């Protein structure tokens, strides 16, 4: 099952997702990027059914862009979160999207923020959040080590602790993770944590 | 597990002498996992009218947005705030609209009506109103709350005593329910002021 988690530090927010694309017992690829960059200062990490995930995050990304074209200014993170929740809530009783979302963004006026959006459209603003089986380990590690206003180095140290726990304690642990960060300079990929590279030839 | 017990909640409203108090727990969970400990379940409609929504968090957020929308329209047309009795009928109608595909919420409505007479009521998820003169409860901890309120309640309590009573009733009831707790949120409303207090209880 897919793990996504995120946390807020001092003037930045981080979203981490595993990068395996799995169908039943088969791993299709191990470098799938599940964190969509919505615009210059927003990240949307998503977990859940593959088709819904790709389709829904792209839909949100294009609507965020459309707002900026129409109105000349970008949406705030809070507005994006509420828009996303609205779309999920409208679809919920017709044809639900099975996608869990961690939305992170940086606004000039309010700083970094993180939103937890369930697949049934429950919305909550949080400092740390996680989805999937990995959440049992990630949330516990974050409960123990998270402090308000951590630096990037401290936050990445915590992220690595969470990844180590997931890798060692989850029976079907995903081998690779992608880490993305958003701060005043924008949303960008920070690092990959790979223990298996695609195309790698392992000695028997 | 019942859909009403998916997120976990506890709500209680009590009537005092020319005042009322409405209180909720602060936990947002996903079945056995706690996601947040600062979730808001009680919303202000206007200075003398509060609604608490227990049950499924996504439906309580959707229902709150619909109710605020309807109340704002009412304010524009009638140029005054809605009376609590009227608002309760509105909530009941909106819930019954979805009779065969309901919102999984149980509202608790508390307000000061004509001549600042306190009004409380609750209803089930399809809008069956239950008016009471003393207290109303809702949520996963409702059975414990009924017992605690019945034993602690006295008619015509002043504001401070009412606050103490409702806080003790809430905290002792949520301690017996694993799905609700992590503190409490109490709103104490008199004709002249609204006080909001956060309770610290057992954080588990």
C-alpha cells in the first residue's frame, strides 16, 4: 500500500511519497512520481488507486493554472485545499475518487501550510500528516521527534528516520521514496531515497 | 464498523439560567488512528446560534458550508439573524432532503431565541428533531454523555457553574470512549458575551 507523508518546518513544507507502482503482486516500476507540482509554490502528494490519482491530481493542477490565467493571481494554499475538498465531496456520492492527498504550499502572507485531505473529502490543516500503512510508522516517528520551526536539515533527518522505519518494519515496504520541498523559492524536488534503481542488475 | 463511528465525536449542549453551553471533543480519527487533536466540531452561525456536527467529518464540513450559505442568504433577504427554532427547522429540512442517501451527521443546535431564552435541540441523520429543556447529546460517546449529564445537571445554573458541569460531563464521558477525546472545546453563551474555552483532559 502506498505511503505519503508530510510536515511543516520553519518557512518550508516537505512532502514525501513512495515511488512504487504496484498491481497485485507485481511491481511495475519503482520510480513513479506521486507528488504533483501544482504551481510554483504548491505540492500535492497523492496515494490511492493509480488511475484516479493521476487523473485527479492533473485535474486539480489544470484548474489551479486556469484560475491564475483568468484572475492574474495564484490561488492560496488554503483555497486550493478547499477547492480540492469540494471536488472530492461532489464526486463522493456519484463516482468517488479513491485518492488520499497531502497538499503543501507556501504563501507570502501566511508562510508554509500543510493540508490533509481524505478520499472521502475530510479536510484538516495540520503540521504533520501521513497516509497508508506507512503512516503507522511515520506518524509515530513524527510524534516523537517533530518540533515546531525545524530547519531543513532537521526535517530531512526526521524524514529519513521515518523512511528507515517504513523500510524495516513494513512487510511489503516500498524500496524507493521521493522527497519534495516547497518554500519561498518555490516547489521543487529535493531528493530521492533509492535502495533499488530501475534497470539495476542484481548479482544472484 | 458503522459509518457514524468512522471519525469519532462527542457533542453536548446544556441550558442554564439565560445562558447555554455547547461542548465537543477535539479528536479527528480514521477508525483506530488519530489524525488530529484540534478538530473543530462546533461552528458559529451567528453570535447567538451555534451548531455542533457529530458523525462523519466530511459530511459535517459539507453540511456546515451549506448551512452557512443558507443563513447568509437569509440575512441578506430578511436583514436579520435567524432564530434558533427556525434554523433547527432549516437543518431538519436539509437533512430530510437526502432521506434516501443521507448525510451521516447528527447535529446539536444551541441558541438564544426571543428575549434571550435558551434553545437547544438535536436531531438524527434524517432530521427528526428532538427538543429538550435541559441537555442534548450526540456522537460516539452519546450513551456515556446521557448518563453523565443526567446525574450532573441541575436546572437554572449560572454561567460559571454551567461551564463546570458541562466540562466535567464531557471529559468523564469521552474517557470511556476510545474514539473521542483529546481535550474539549466549550462555548459558553450569555446574552452579552460568548466565551470559548479549551479543556485539557486525558490525551489518549
